[in-house]
């Protein structure tokens, strides 16, 4: 009895499986018209349909680039001293002439005080010498001595005239006259010596005055330089921009000519990227570029303004630069940016998905809907391929419907059932 129940159960299970398979075959296998091509089991072929449209065909290249500044400046120290304070960190936006760092002025102030004292001493010397030069003809004892000699000469000449009269009358000997003439000659020689001494003394005073004046000019120039150095202990931004890098820290010793920081102008930026040699040949100066900054969806329009004329022989890579206008408050120098280069843009072209094309030995074909559930094979001529789409030069027109799924299984006259329909977007 137990064996009979087991046998009955097995028979029931076999009947159930056979019944399920029969029902499933009846429901899932569409009715196939006579003469239609089916798969090997006689079923319709599943596919997805696409309605052909015309659209703009874009040939493009996509890269990831870096935002860089067109203008970068390295600010070097123009003074010597320890850095007392740094007011801004790397990445901070600063305005032109805004103080970024301050260098200790102590040594410069001490030097300035010493120079000022020397300046005061020389100024006193110059005042004295100017007084001596300007009043020389009044103040110099040599002038008075010359005047005294002149008076003596005049007196001796008067006496000579008297002696000559007396000599003519025989009252004095000729030796008296000769003695008077000799005396006058001695006085004139003495006058000449004093005048020479006077000129030498005056010239020396003028020379000393000139030397002091030159020393004062040098002192003034030195003071101007020191004052400028004191002013330059305030390290300022040369233009509106962003601090890219600080080369020094508070407490470090700054020296003349030593780099302190680099700053970049953010009102004038470019986006750069490396490009493989095959793509570089396709890119021309002036090509339109769409730029999207990291963390944003906003598209900024620019153009290629530079491409390298050669590639690295080891990496086979060149580079390009894109000029683009971006608001300053959106710019982060050194950040990444998506780049889309529009190499070619063709309006109103018949385009189809690349998945719709089957390549045979010597041609490309698509499967065009014929009626409601049958497709026929049609040869087409393709043009440019871009981003998964083919340009159709001939063989298809707008609004025709083609199969785009299960293409390799389809043949001319295949009967289909549609799992989805798509309109061209």
C-alpha cells in the first residue's frame, strides 16, 4: 500500500511538470504568421525599436585639467631681518598693496639713527664752510693784509715822487731814489705772494665745501635707501591675487633677494591638461572648450589658445592651454576641471545608436521595421562616429523605425516582438 502511494505521487509530479511546460510554451510563444523567419525554436525575436531623428552631431574629446593662473609672481625680500608676523595663509585672496608679512626693523632703525647723526655733523660743517666762503673777502686776514700793503705801496710811491724832485734839484743822491724804487718792488712782490696765498686758501675752502656737499648727498641717498628698506619690511602683494605658497615662517631670517612667497593673479586664469599624440593632432588653436570646475555643474565656455608643437618622446604626451573667464569667487588655483573640446559640430544630421548597426563582410546594415512585427535588412553608408552614435550619410531618413537590440540574431524578414520603443532624443 505504501509503495502504491509513492508510485502515485511520482506520476502526479511528472504530469504536473509536463502540464506546466505546455502552458508556458503556449503563453510565451507568440503566434507566428506563416512565412516569417523565427529563431531556431520557431519563436519571434525580441528587440527594441528606435525612431530615427535628425540632431546635431558633435565630435568631442574629454579630459581632466588643472586651473592655473596666467600671471604668477615670486615676491623676494628687499630687506634683511627676522620675520615678525605673517598675516595670511596659503590660498588666501589678497588685494594689491595689502601687507602679507612684516620683517623686523630694529637693525634698519639703528642704522638710520647712525646715519642721521653723521648727517647732522656734516650739515654743521657745511654751514661753517659756506659762511667762510661767502664772507671770505670780508673775514679773511689776508684781505686786510693786502689792503695794508696797497696803502704802503701808495705811500712809497708818493715818497718816490718827492725824492725824484729833490734828486732833480740836486738835494738828494740818486741812491735814495733807487732805494725807494726797490722798496716799492719789494712791497709789490709781497702783495703778489699774499694774493696767491689768499686764492689758495679760498680754493681750499671751496673744495672742502664741495666735498662735504657730496658727502651729504651720499648720506641723503643712504637715508632714502634705508627709509625704503624700512618701508619694504612690510611685504606687500604686487597685485590682486591668491597666495599660492609661503616659503618662510615667522622667526625665519629674511635676506635681500631671498624668495618669500608666490602669488597668482586670479582675474586671469587658464586651464591646462596633457594630451596624447593622437588627439593632439586633432586639436587646433581656437577650438571651443566647455569647462566644469570640480564640485560644480556650471559650464564655462573658453577656447584653446595654446598647444605644444611637439610631444615628449618618452611619454608621447603634449599639452594644451584653454583661456576661460571664470568669476574670481569661483576660482581655486590648482583645482581640477573637466574639459570637453568641441572638435566638430554638424547640425541636422541623421544619427542612430551604434548598437543598431551590423557589420557584414563588405557593408553595414540596419533592420528597418516593416509593418508591425517584421524587419527587413537595409544597407546604409555611415559617416562620423561620436559618443556611441553614427552619422548616417545615406540609407535612412528621419522618422523611420529600426531595431537596436539583438541585432546579431536578426536577418532580413525576421519576425519580432517589441520589448521597448525609443524616440530619438
